[in-house]
């Protein structure tokens, strides 16, 4: 039984090696499979259409094939490619996702179990047979296994194999040179052993060319493809949107609604109800976009929301006007009006110029008329005579000073007397 397994494995590996060396008969455009025949090479230049550098950010689904490294034929490993290649563009970064599956041949079921970036020398060797290959195009590219799955191995046991290979580069490419490891090829190169413990991985490595069809690159990947390939799409950038929403809300602070501004003081800014409503609706729309779970390829929706809210905010700012309400005359200057009870009050004990406490003089009252004698004797157009017999009242401050001087004189006189007396006694 073991001898039979080795024999069949050897035959399978031999056929895989041959597939990298000998051409197949032309069958269908793009090398479409038929039930009884392996993929065939077709001289169709569609796959080598120039790449598109002006694609918007997003994830695109493009046909792909695994081509022989130096002959015009498909690699036999082409059957291991499952579906299209997804190309994700994010600015100047390009990520390629290739989904793999098991390959049936002569009763055996093998797998591509690793993909690696080739060396510069290996790429240049391939370029000798393919003028479109240039090492500089992929020298910065990384290759890795991004997703795995369980499948039947050469021993008919369940084993983990690569499901999705991820290539990350800095430019759009229609050809990528790869180094492939296939379990059956590694088995024959390791002495024909079918036991995975004794197979040396990479022992039978080969080069291949992934060719990507850019003929119709605008085909967006479906949500199912994105999920199955494990494509990670970064979220849309919303920082600018958040800033604009904050600025729009701040623009409303202190602004009041008025029909014409005549009911608002001049220091108050106002807008009409329609102008306020327009900004409110723009803010509401922007907040709706803010809450959406958007990805990077939906960035345009965010950018449009930013532009719309900015325009609404600028229009609102331009609509702001100062109130035109006139001051209320009934309340202006009440303290200065004649007859106000505070109009004749003293300020810090001093009477304000031009004002009197009551306008009355107790010494000058005449009868019960409430007017002073001078007022009764005053004739229209005649200036009253200045009294000559009235003495200037003595101010309290002047009396205090005189008393102080008197005490000082008495004290000096007493001191002089005391000193003179002492001299006479001596």
C-alpha cells in the first residue's frame, strides 16, 4: 500500500513539475477549464492590459491566473486558484488577495502550501522570458498567508492549508512573480515520501507568475467576497466631520430667533427662524453620517457631509445681524429725573453741587405757604438784593482750630513762667 502511495505521489509530483516546462494545447479564452482537460494557455493580451492608476479607493474583483514562469502556458497550479483576485486600493497602497483551493489530479489531492517573494535573481531569470517583468515593480512587496482552512491532504487526512494569500505593495501590477511550494512536489523532491513529517517544505519550489486582468478593473468586490477573502477595510476618516459639527453648534451659541430684529437689543445677534432651521437640519444630517459604520471606500459620503455642513455654517454666519430694538425711554435715567427722591441726597456727607435737600430754609419761612421770605419778596425780572447784615456762620472746623491755638498759648506761657521762677530761686 505504501509503495502504491509513493508511486502515485511521484507521478503527481512529476506532472506538476512537467507543467512548469511543457506547453498545453489551446482550448478556451482565458484558459477556462473543461472537465476532461487541464487549463490551457491562450495568447490573449487582455491579461496584460495596462493597469489603472486612477481608481478610487476601494476593493475590486479581477480575474487572475497562475502562468508558467518561462513558457507560454498556464502553470498546472492554476487550478488551485479559487475565484478572482481582489485588489484593494488605499491611497498609494495596493493589497492583493488570492484565494486557493486543493488540486485534484490522477486520484490525488494536493495543495499549494506556501507562497513566498522570489529573490532578485529569480525575478530577473523570469524576466529573460517575459519583458513585462521587472524586479523594481515588486521589490517592496510582502507576501503572507492571511487565512487558512482545513482540507484533505495527500494521506487523506485533515490538515490546515493556506486559503488566502495576501500580497502588499506600493503600486498596481498586472504580473507578480512568486515562489510556490506544493506538497506533492516537495514530497517527490524529498525522496518520494508521502509522510508529511518527512517532507522538506520548499524542497521542490518553483516560480510562477500571477497575471491579473485589468480589462475591467472597476468591478467592485461583493460583500461576500470581501468577507470570504478576509479583506480588512479601514474605517472612514471622520475627524474633520467631528470638527465641523462642533464648529456649527458653536456658531449657534448666543444667537436668537427674530422676525426682523426690532425686538432684540443691539448687542444681541439674531437670525430668522428659517435660517436657524436650515443650520439645525444640516447638523442633524451630518450627525447621521457620523453615526454610520462607514469604511474607507465610502469616504466620499463623509467628505460630502463635511462640505454640506461647512456651507450651511458659513451661510448661517453671514445671516447673523445685530438687534435694532430702541432703548425704553420710560426707564432711562430715572435717577436723574426732577422730583426723584434720591435727587437731593448727600454723597458722603457732602451736598452735591446744584442740589439741596429740600429747597427750604427754617429761618426763612413765612406763614404756612412753605416758601421762604426771599421767594415771597422776589419780583419777576428783579434780582434780589444781597443781605448785608447777615454774618457768616462760623464753621465747626474753624472753632476747633481757635481753641487749639488758645491752649497752645496758655501752655507756652505756663512753661515760661515756670522756667523764670526756677532761675530766681537759684
